[in-house]
C-alpha cells in the first residue's frame, strides 16, 4: 500500500473516530454536550492519527519521555495550524459564493492544502526518522 494511500486512509479513519466519539458524548453527556463532544472527539481523533502517523507513515520509534512530549506538542501545534487553513478556505468560499457547494469545495481545497502542509511539517520537524 502506498504512503499516500495510507495517509489518506488514516486521515479518514481518524475523522470517523472523532465523529463517533462526538456522537457518543452528545448522547451521554448530562451537561454541555456540544462542547464536550467537540473536545472529546478532537482528542480521540488526534490520538489515533498521531499513533498511526508515528508508526505507519513515519516509522518513528520511541526516543524518551521528553522526546515524545516534544513530538506530541509539535504535532498538535501543526494540527491547529492546518485546521485553521482548512476552516479559512471553507469560510472564505462560503462568504464569497454563499452556497453549500462553494463551502464544501473550499473545505476540500483547504483540507488538501492542510494535509500536504501537515505531512511536510511533520516529516521535517516532528518525525525526523530516516524512514519517512
């Protein structure tokens, strides 16, 4: 299986985990289900994607507690940055054309740019192994 295909499958899988956790929280949370669901889903999706990327995309081994903490922090920071790219394109397209098609087209373009950027940033700064 190609690296590109694995990366796409892992992105889709982590998104599905995010949404499944969100749904579970919405159905069970006694207070603030929306906020808790977004937080829970984001944490779950992040954790799944990090582990899959670390092991199956970048073939990165364990270094030390400090090294792993550094990787998680950088990975998280780059995730926030690329999410902002995605949301910016989606919102900009909707604002300009005011259609659902434009919103999703902008979202798709933003996701593509975000994932390419994320992979490049992760390869260069987070997982510096020879396997990537």
